[in-house]
């Protein structure tokens, strides 16, 4: 029964029905609050989604290799706290503190990659362990209390000339992700590993080194997201990033990537992150409870995965 429904939704008639439903939803939102169609409303929503978008860029690289990274939210929090520690308590200048904080994120990702590629631990378990370790380290360093950040990083959360800097950072992260995937040997190797890891190994690709690099890059993107969030809040929060890994995965899946690996694009990921932001913004304007919002987002993810499954069935 469910497969028939998904098959219908994947058909031209089903897509038309979905489009009609979206039009009706937008009409309902417009009737409820005309602010939905104002640029400033969505600019603010996209700015709020910028952290998720940056995280999702790193998650895209991991998912393309048929992996998963549950630690990005905790690495985000750890990076922000480390930056506050390095600048406020240790007195490092920003030009040293920012690379050091990003290096913390990359190192955490690399450790998860070593556990996955070197020790043979499943990505879910390896990154789950790193998620706990990074969150615990965040609480130890901060003692469970917010930490002030230096003004040198707070500009990352500001608006300059009417343009929110977090959105600019998300676009830069998306460009870097696109460049890696489409213009480098590393990117082509990621697609090969996600498509068939054994074939990639037999073709001579250094699979273990590539996977460690991929997870390190995911940690690096998470570190950048941590600095952007610290800039937005003007402080490093010990609970920052809790649950963000789920939003990042959702953005990647909605953007067209397959959890089975081998497919995915940076542009699709950014579109997925923005779509999530717009949906949440519309639901907020309709005064929909955050509890129901979680149900709606879950349904959107389920539909996206269902479409991917059907697409694979029709092409095989």
C-alpha cells in the first residue's frame, strides 16, 4: 500500500498533486500572515538556517561515501567553547585562535574517520562515540556555563550592508563543498567509494585515507558552523548544536542525496537546508506548535527517502 502511494507521488500526476498542495499551503500562509512573502522574513529564516547549511555541507561529503556523522552537532559546540577558551582565557589573537578552533573540529572528525576506516567500526557507532566525547569535553571545558567570546569572531553573526554574514559563510561553505565534489580527484573518489567501496579498493584507491579525510572535512565544516553560531550568540553555549546533526542529515536527504551513498550535490544540500528553513518559517507564521513541526519535517524526510528508493527501483 505504502509503495503504491509513493509510486503515485513519484508519477507526473503525483508531482502535480504535490505542487498543488504546496500552492494551497502558501495561500493559507499568505492568508494567515502576509509577512511570509516579504524578503526580510525569509532572509532571517535563511540566516537561522545558515549553521545547519554549513553542517550539511560536511555531512554531504560523508553521506556520499555511504557513511553518517552523528558527531557534527557536538563538534560544533566544542569548537565554540574552545575558541572562547583560547581567546578569553589564554589570550590568543584571533588570527591564531580561529585556525586552532577549526583544527579542533577537523581533529575530532579525523578521529571518527580513523575509528571507521582504521578500526573497522561502523560509522554510526564511531560517530556516536565521538558525539558523546565531544559533548562531554564541551561540558568539562565550560563547566556547563556559557562562555563569552571575543569580539573578533562576533562579526560572523552580524549583518553588514544589509547582508547577513552567516548567509555569506553558508554560501562559501557550499562553494567549497561543490568545488571538492566536482573539481577534485578526492571528490570523484568519494562518489566511487559510495557507489561500490570494494570496486574502489580494487581499482587502487586509498579508501582508508580518503575516508579519514572526508570525516576530517566534516569536522572542519562543523567547526566553522560553531564559530558562526558563537558569533550569532556572542557567546559559546555548552548545549549549542544539540540535535543539529539530524537537521543536517535531513537537509542532505531532502537535497537529493542517497543514504546508500554514491549520489549527492552541494547545491541540492543548500536547497534542502533553505527549504527546511522556509517550511519552519511558514509553520511558525501559522502558529503551528514546534511539536507538530517535528512531525511535518519527519514526513518530509520520509517522502524524500521514499522517492529515492523508488528512483533506484525504476533505474535497476
